[in-house]
């Protein structure tokens, strides 16, 4: 069996397929269906993941790391503990994955521990962020069967559950740290993503931060106390948990009281729903722009949308539902649990992959699109300046292939320099460089030999380079180094480093 893991910014969820072929959520060792994506480094070989780690952020903030997903794909980011050990985002995510799989095995009590997983990824993640997630799974010692975009996993679950035959579904996914909107067309057993758009570093944890910032300013004005000072660190850390609870309670209540206790004063801060909605409104406007753009990119209008599905804990905020209803003229459906649907979709996707492998005819076909354009750095013949030449446009159905033909400029040309880019703009400074590589050519090619470089985007939206030289019947995949990701050697070293860690 393949486990489905929703590796979230703030909470992670794991799902499996039960004996009736239905996806179910794993209850973790703490008895919860969701696990905070928080890691506490107890010492150099012992790590606690989840609720206890979240609680420890108050007493030992220097050794607790949260929301690491927002740093995936940042080559230079390291979390340094109080005992001087540093950890990359891949290792920290790997430790969360280890906890999820260990708890799943404990819960299921399987004789041979399960090790094969499908991991979900925000649709708007870049090549670097996707690669970092795959590397986290490798570091955790897991067999990553495939990744699937979070909204697509949600749509798969919904399509299977609702038995919808023909529909356009809009998935609005606002979680703890990412936002995606995806338009999906379901036709019988075919699930086709039509378009997707997103924003990074938005969501629930930023609402918590904003609430805490307001309280911080209020306390500073009233008491001339800076809660960010070392002496108030525990009060300050605890405020984040209180802000989150208050935010959640505002779904049902008009106001929430947040107590602040220090040695010097006791205060109660009142947060009204109207105050909170002001915080949400700023972000909502940005998501609304994405929704409109995704609908236009899918080539449909609001009237063509049959279902709106809310995914991610932050989509529970009533203001968001009201605004979306007003925008789209259709009320979102409440048929799925926004916290669990992605993990269940991932488990179902694992089941589909196994069915496909077994040649079963009930497998659904699922196609996704790329969320960012892929190109190369090219020379503008007129200005002689380098620019970003897009070769695969965003929202192209995956897998996608494009061919870049060259002629060798000299006898026995040894290499071709190539920069692979990701992004929508023409200026190279406005896009991401995935790789700056030298493609080594086989020896003794005559001048003017046709060389074809193929850029392939696989179904997980990862870039591959193929080199083809028809004249000498040469075709091989060219393995290139990604600027923002770990090398194979680094991954191997890190896998060894955490293999003996005690993760609970
Ligand atoms: N009723 C609610 N009202 C407001 N926010 C909520 C509610 N329930 C949960 N949240 C928030 O939703 C977020 C968690 O949602 P979810 O688990 O879907 O995100 P995630 O998977 O961790 O993040 P991402 O998908 O962005 O990586 C948290 O910030 C949590 O505080
Ligand atoms: Mg999520």
C-alpha cells in the first residue's frame, strides 16, 4: 500500500486505503488526525515532531522550528539549534515525514513497515521547491512513488466521492502558508487540470503573525513593554498559539479575548471579527485576482463553474466564503473536510497508481498543468542582450516537451552553455534560474552538426534535459545540477546523518 501524505506548512496529514478501498485518515501517536509541522530538536540525536514540539516553542524557542515548508528550495537556509547543529529545510521536512510514516505504521500495525508514499505539493511550487520536497523524502529514507499537486489531490477525492460525471470544479486552497486556485474539468474517469495560479507565503500563519503584531503594538503603547525582548520570550511565543485559537473561534463568535500575562501586568486583548476581517481582506483581494486569472486561463466564465470546493484550514474563514460566493455567484460546497481532503486524495492517487501498474481498467486518468513557464536564457540578435525565452508556457498540460535545435559552431565543439529558467518575465533578473549548465557534447562532431536539446517537464513538473544528435544516433538524458538544490552527495550524507535519529 502507498500512504498519502499532505506535508503542510502548519499541519501535516497522512492517509491510507482501508480494506474497502476507501481513503481514511491515520490517527497519530498523540491521538490526533493532523500533526503540527513543527520540529523540536531535543538534542543532537533526538527530535520531537508535532503537538509537543509546538508546545515547546514556548520554553525552548531556539530549538523549535515551524513552517519550514516556506523555506523549501532556499539553498542557503539553515536552522541552527542552541547546541550549534544546523539543519537544511530538506532534513527538517524529512524528519516530519519520518514522524508521519512511523505513526502510520504504528497505527496500521502492518507486519512489514510501509515505506512507499505519495506526497502532495502546492500547485504553485517551483522546480526548486518540488525538488527539495522530493529530496526530503529521500533523506527520510522513503520511497516517493509520485508527488501530486494539492488541489489536484483534493479534486480527485471529490470526483471519486461525488461520482460527478461532467463538471468544472474550482478548488480554492488556502492553507497555513500557501494559496492555490485550480480549475479542473471532470469527464467520467478523466480528471484534467485546466489552469492553476497561486501565491506563496500567504495563509493562516501570516494571519496569526498579524494578530500578534497588533497585540505587540498595543502592549508597547499601553505599558511601554516590548514583548519581543528576551525576558518576555515565553509570553510572546505563547501569543502565537493564543492568536491561532482566537482566529479559529472567530468563525463562530463575534469577538475573541486573548489574555496576556507577564510578571508585571495582566491584560486582555479583544479581537473582533471585524478587526480580523480587515487582516483577511488584504490577502483575500490578492487571491481573488488569482481566481479571476485562473478562470480566464481555463477559457471559461464564472457561469461555467459547477462546483467550488474549499480546501485548507484558512478557507473556513466565513469572510472568504462570503466574498467568493459574491464573486462567483455560486456558494462553495461543504462536502469535503478542508483539512483532510488533500491527504485522502493523495492516498487515492497512490491507489490509482497501483491500479495503473496492475493494468486495471478502473484507473482514472489525471492530467495536470505546469504552474510556471519554463525557458532558457537566449541572445536577442538585435540588442545583443540576453533575455528569458519561454519554451513551455505556464498552464501547458503535463508531461510537456520542447526542442531547442542548435548547429555546432566549430569542429569538435565540446560543450553548449545553457541556463534553464522558470518564470513569466522577459528580463532574466525577474525569473528564477533553475540551472546554469554546460552540456558536454560527444567528441569529433563536424562543424554545423545539428544538436537538439529537449526540455521535458514530467508529470511532477520537474525539468529534464535530453541531448539528441540525429547524425550520430546519439540520445541521452543530461543530468544537470540545480542551483538551489542539494547534490546527490549532500543528500546521501544527510540521509546518513539522520538515519539514527530518534524521531517521536
Ligand atoms: N476555523 C478556522 N478559521 C481560520 N483559520 C483556520 C481554521 N481552522 C484552521 N485554520 C488555520 O488553517 C491553517 C492550517 O490549514 P491547513 O492544515 O490546511 O494548512 P497547511 O496544510 O499546514 O498549509 P499549506 O497547505 O499552506 O502548506 C492554520 O493556519 C490554521 O490556524
Ligand atoms: Mg495544505
